[in-house]
């Protein structure tokens, strides 16, 4: 139990998954000589491990920690609390500060991709069934839909998630657009954090953002 009487969060990711994730992140950091097929394979495996953890661990942990209050506002903030604990556990595998910082940057991008897939699957399930485990994801989707509506009124969030999933496996330009939109409208990150993690300038961020939103309006509007 925590000091305030709440249930203490325990990261249930297996030790083997933690180590495998750390190893894969390390391989990607050394990926200058990798061909595109190897890079895509590594990316896919990282996203699969993160997705599995989000699906099997964070949602039930969210319900255990917050119970009936999970349906209230600020689901994004609460989800971030749990993600931060997950980050600490994985990044403890890296002994040097530089490795931790670079891996944290990369891991935030992979979490955005996994969350896109997770929330898209939730949207698809919601058409056929209603699960209490989906409550957190439902609240998150509503918050992100509101953020999106301020930029692109009328766009359906599920359609945007589907487009992002396609872009993530597309051309380099599509992948970069997906990274920017995922970080802002799935993870809820600020522009300066996205620019820093993707190592792009402010002008490049807004160029990619404008191109992505224009394409979403054109195809989904």
C-alpha cells in the first residue's frame, strides 16, 4: 500500500521482456548500418512488446489503482503516471546516463505507436462489446478527440488512428508525419518535447504537422 492508502503499482512486465526491450532499443540506437528491412523488424518487435505490456498490464493496473474514478476527467494524466513508472523500470537496464536519455526518447515514440494500435483496437471492439477494462482507453480517446477537434473539426478519431497505423508502415515522409501526429494527438505531448525527441527543428515540426493534418482532412474530411 502507498502512504495515502492506495494500492502500490507493481510493473508486471516479465524480466525477459524488460531485457529484450532494452536490447532492442540498444540495437536501434546502433542502427546506422542496418538496412530498412532490419530496421522495420526491430521496430515491429519493440512495438509488439510495448503493446503487450499496455494491454495486459497498464489497463488492469489503472482500474486497481483508481477503481470507479477511472471514468472521471484527466485520464491522460493518470495514464502518464503509470507510463512513467514503466519507463523507469525499463530504463534502469541502461547503466549510463546517455544511454538512458536516448532510450527514453526512442521509447516515447514507440509507446505512441503502440498506443495508436491499442486505441484503434479499442475503437473496433467498442462496436461489438463493452468491457470495463476499456474504460480508461475510452476516456483517453474522448480527450484526444477533443484535442483533434480543435484543429480538424469533424474528423473521426478512429479514422485518424487507422490512417496513422497505415502511415507507420509507409514511406519515410508518412512515417515522420505519423510520429508527429501520434505524439501530439495520441500521447498528448507538447511541441517542444516532440521536436526534441524526433531531433527536428520547430519549422520542420510544423511543416510535418501541417502536411499530416492536410492529408487527414483531404482523405477523411
